[in-house]
C-alpha cells in the first residue's frame, strides 16, 4: 500500500535562499508523524508548500495518489487535507462559531452542524464562548479553535504547525492529548514541533530537520532514545 | 434654524452620494490594500449606462417604472467595466510593488474618461459626450420638490438618501449573513489562512469589485437625476471626495465609509452656509473637504472607526 502523503526531493526557496533542500518523507494512513527541528529548519515552509501556499522549485508532493503541486491552495482542503497554521491564525474579528464554520467552507453536505457539535465536545470551552470574537482569546484557547476549525473540514489528514508554541505546560498537555484523541478517531496527523519530546512521545515516526535537510529519521521511540536528538533537542548532555 | 435644517438635508443628500461611492474604495482596499483611483469612473460609467439603457429602450418616455430598468442597466455597465479592469489590469499586478497598481489605477481612470468622451457619441443614436449630456427626466423623481416647513427637499435627493439606506441594509445582510460575505471578512483579515479554508481569494476579490461597482452605479443614477445632466469627467471630483470619505471613516471599514460619506457631506454643506467672509460660500466647499482629508491623515490616519492602517506582516 502506498503512503497517504509522500514528499519526494522537495526543494523550496525564497528568492535565492533555499529554505528546504531536497527532503523526502512519507506519512501512512492512521499514523502520527512528526517533523522536529529548530527555528529556521524549514518545517513551516514544508507545510506551507504541501498546502499550496508556496510552490516548490522541484520535487513532488503526492496526497492520496494526487500531485498536490498542481492543485490550487483553496482546492486542497477538499481533497481531505487540513492545515492548522503556525501562530494559530484564527480570524480575530469573527466569533468562535463563525471561525469554525469557515473551517467547513468547502463542504456542501448536511453534516456540518453535527461536526460543529463534535468540535464543541472536543473543546467544551469553545461552546461556552461560541459567540465571542476570537481575537480576545488566550493562546491556548486560540489553539483549540484553530484545531477545531481545521477538523471542521472533516480531513483525512491534519497538519499541525507548532500547536504547543507559547502555551502553558498544562495547556500544552491538553493539546497534545487531543492529538492522540484525533488519531484514535481515525485522523492521520503530520505534526511539526519545536518541543521534540512531547511530539516524539506521541509519534509513530519522526524526522529531524536541520537547515533545510532531514538529518535523522526513525520511529518516535528510536529518536527519543537517540543520543544526537537528546543532545540537540532535549537539552541533555 | 431653517438654514441649518436645509443644509442638513443638503448635506445628507451629498453625503449619501459620497457614501455609496466610498464603499467601493473601502471594500477593495479591505481585501487587497489597493486604492482603486479608477473607481470614480465606475460611478461615471454607471450614469452613462443608465442613460444608454433609456436611449435604447425608452427614448422620449418619462414613466417611473423605467427607473428600475435603468438602474439595472447602470449596474451592468459598471460591473462589467470593473470586472474587466480587475482581470486585465490589476490581477496581473498582484504581488507587484504597491506603486505599480496605483499608477495603473490613474491610467485606467484617464483611459475610461477619454474612452467615454471620444467614443460614446460614435455609437449610432447616442449623443455626443464631449460636453454635458442631458439625463432623462423621470416622473415622480424629477418633479416638484417637497417643502415641509421652509425647507426644500428635492425628490431626487430623497431618492439618493433612500438608495443609501437600501444599499447599506443589503450590504449588511450580505457581509454578515451569507457564506460569501463571511468569506470576504476572512480574506480581509488573513488571506493565506482563508485559502487554507478553501476560499478562492481571486473570486472574493472579484466580488469586492462587483459590490463597489453596483453601489457606484446606483450613485451614478442618483447624481444624474439630481443634476439632470452627466458628463465624462463627473467621476473625477466625486471619486476624490468619496476617497476622502473612505479615509475619514477608516479605509477598509465598510461602515466607516458610510459614516465618513455622511460626515463629509454635512460638513461641506454646513461650511458653505456658516463659514463667514472670504472663505464661505460654495466656491470654497472643495477646499473644506480636502482640508478634512489632510487633517485626518495627519491626526487620525486610522479614521473615525479606526480600521487597520498598518500593513499586515
């Protein structure tokens, strides 16, 4: 069986500067796969290219057998691939409910109401605040909203870009637990994180990015136990 | 007191016209941060669209029922022009430095004015447009004014104010109660993330141009009815005033455009009546209007309703 998402020899540049220098990785259906690495390693660039917001210089991105590099960004969500972007990027002047409904913008079916309730069940605080403008929320609440919004498209695969960034330890744990919950509910997840330990603990597979290249890969457990990873990302000597 | 009430009526009329045009500046700016300086010409083309519709279908008649048909003709002319303009001139410049589309806008403005001036009269049956062209007389609109108390309310003025009220309600419903309206808000707040939601940003940009053109076309008809003639350069000053109104209200903010338009209209009318001496009277009204533009830009660049003025990161 071929992978759900297959990235091959991907090169992305901003002008003359190469941000991603020929990386390859794959995500199988039902897995949680994580890309870890420091700031500027090319993690966000990779996700934005998969979503069509950036175009690669070369290489291929195949999602469920389809070449994504030829699909417009706004058509990708309909293929079953959702992206919760770095910095949450909720629509600040719209209410929680309006934000969530925008997540279902590309859908035409009748299940949207039910999925709104499902998002509220996943994060009950969103139900309490459904008619408040989202810009007034704390970072953790905005992260929940961003994830709920991405799930409103009923994705087969969800890409999460640094969901734990700037969150309190308690909130971080809450978000990471949700990642596992979503996996159990059948969503495949590509998780980008700077918090390597939290990400690797939950990942079936991990890739370590350094200045645009993959330098290490393996199962989540292998990487957690690898000396290189421990030194570079987990702050151990 | 009568003079005040009269100027209030005049100001609301003028302000409604500015507001209808200003919405077009502000919706487009809110989505792509472009000041479409050719928008005044879309207003002018609306007026000519209404006139053309009348000439083709109703020449010589004055019945009131023709007015809605003329308005449809006006909207069609303005919308088609605006959509072609976006497609042919602005879309290829998306992502170019901001000066490029701005200069282009000025170019389109001259192009459209000269196009109407030189070519309108060449169409068989259409009058020469190098000078003022008389606008059709419509029963019930161009007739006797109403005179409550000692003030004069022209019927065409009442039509203008009513047009603004109807358009503002329609716009509110569109922006807040339809899926496309919501998508438009999303694009103006964060275009990249809007694309991740599956929103086709190019389509939303076209929608913004269509909304602006529709309201400008209605304003064009209102202006024709009030002044009873139209000309190819009517969009220039009206466009600049409406731009001032949009800035005054807070460019990018739809309700700011309405408020800014009404405020500017009232200030202009009051200045004509109440500023004494050399600086009073109608010759100075444009000076007052643009003095407001300068004051707003210096002291409150975000406008009355404080929309964003900083560029997004």
